[in-house]
């Protein structure tokens, strides 16, 4: 049986990635780091598995998640 994904807070993300707070938020805005989840009215966190995937392959994470194929987006490609 698979263990449920944990939610980790910013302090843990900073420690695991070695990035600064401002770099994390810049990368989120650029689409090169997993976005945080709202877990309460004043709190956010990240799926531990997403952060681990990013740590394992930051470039691959971007290509897989930031630029999905047009079929994944439900877009139709116009042909002449």
C-alpha cells in the first residue's frame, strides 16, 4: 500500500533544496518549481513528492510539467 503524500512547509522546502525564499518564489512565478498549496486561511505548503521530484531532476520537472503537449491541454491544432 502506498503511503499518503505529506505536505511540507517553506522551512523544510528551503532546507531540502538549498534555495533562498526569494528564489523559490521566483521559480514558482517562472513555472520552474512546484507551486504551493493553500492548506488554511493563512498557511501554505508543498506536496513532498513534488519537491522530491524537482530535487531529483529540476530540468526534467520543468519540461514535463511546465510545457505539456497540446493534447494534454485539450487544445486543437489547426491545420490547413
